[in-house]
């Protein structure tokens, strides 16, 4: 039987993503301004910062 070993998983699992969202929400609820800003940025699908054109950012 030919079995391949699975490579390193690059993307997080759904459980990890769910846990991360819960932690961000919890921190925002306790008054963490960075967590609140991150929550807003993620829900609006806008990055915190944009890379300059010289660094290869495409718009």
C-alpha cells in the first residue's frame, strides 16, 4: 500500500479560527482598544496598513 505522509497544514482549522474570534471579541469586550480595532478591521475586511508600492503591494 502506497501511503503519503501529509505535509504541514498551512491554513488554520475551523476550530482555531473560531477560538481566535472568541478571544478577540472577549478582549474587545474587556476594553482592549487594539482588539476592538482589530475586530472592526476584520469585520470590514480592511487591512490595518497598506504596503507602499515599492514593496510590491498591488491595489
